[in-house]
């Protein structure tokens, strides 16, 4: 099943995010290589594709996992969680409707 993983950044966590980004991307690339990643990306803190020092307000990942517990365990081990970037992480079942 698909799950949405929605991370909300702590204010002022841009430097920690940048430092943890290579490890974060490595895990996402592993999901992609396994054919389990639907989409992933950050949410800019301002209305701009490059928010500069304003940073990001969080991230969204939609990927396939065997269960909600597996998705939660994967999310809890994310380098952004370990580095203290995320203040909160929600993990929810997700039904993709479009595009088909």
C-alpha cells in the first residue's frame, strides 16, 4: 500500500537539513531503485522554487510499504529525524487516484 510521509521542519533547521540531505536522498534513491517511490520533495518556506535562506517548512514523500508500521519505522529512521530537522512526522495511508 502507499503511504504519505509528511515531515514538518523545526524553524531555523536549514543548516541541519543541508548537512543531512545526502543521507536522506540516499534512502529515497533506494526506495526509487526498488520501484517503491511515487514522489518526494521539500516544501519551500516561501513561494519560490529556491527559497534561499528562508529554507523549507517540511517535506512530502509518497512511497509503498508493506504496512503502516513499516512506513512509520522507515520515517522514524530518516536522517532528517535523526538530525533534528523535523519537529513532527505524520505517516498516513494514501490512495493514488490520478494520474492513473
